């Protein structure tokens, strides 16, 4: 048995919680697939809009290269993605500064409206579920989920093949 295998929970509360996290991930993915299908959008399109929104909120410039790196796409796939988002009216391309070759991507008001409509049902249901928890419980859950996200990122980075 490897050292990592011996650390895995095989039964008990930690194991049960790990299974619930897996189930949550599957259900969240199913929701994204259903919302995307209803709006004729690929999962990658929706992931790209999430990346653009996150970077924009942080005050960062979003270029096709940012999408390529974050979504692990080839250059041709990134071009096709940006073309789809532009053609659907979800993203505008703006020239960046004096370098006419650099393009900045910005979400349109249509993207915000469509995103709100797609994710409002999920937000409402999750809000109702969260309302059952006290502020102290929410703080604990928030700390737990933050640590789970960090652990997942660390696992991805340590298991990824070298570039």
C-alpha cells in the first residue's frame, strides 16, 4: 500500500463527506450541462465566461491567452471559443493599448443577463439551503470549502505532467 493510499478515508465521517463532495461536483456539472444545453452553449463557453468574469472582477485584463492557459486549450480551440462567444453576443473584442495585435475580451450586458437567467434557479435553491445554517456554521463550511478548493488545486498541480 502506498503512503497516499493509506491516507485516504475508507470509512467514517471523512469518507462520507468525500462522497458527498463528489456527488456535489457531479450535480453541479449536470446543472452546468443542462443550463448550457438550454441556452445552446458549450461547457467550455460557460467556463470561459466564468474565467472572464473572475478576472474582470479582480481588475485583470483578459486576453485569449488567459483563456487558453486557464482552460488548457490549444490556440485554434481558443480562437474557435472566442469566435463562438463573440458571435453569440456574449463577448466583445477590444484592442489593447497601442499594440493592435493584442485583444482584450469583455463580457457584454447580454452575457450578464443570460448568465443571471441560467444561474438564478441554482442561486435561489442554494440560498434557501444556506439559510438553514447559523453564521458560525457558515463560517466553518466556508473555511472547509476554501481548504477543499486549495487541496484540489494542489492535487492537480502535483499530478499534472511536467510541461
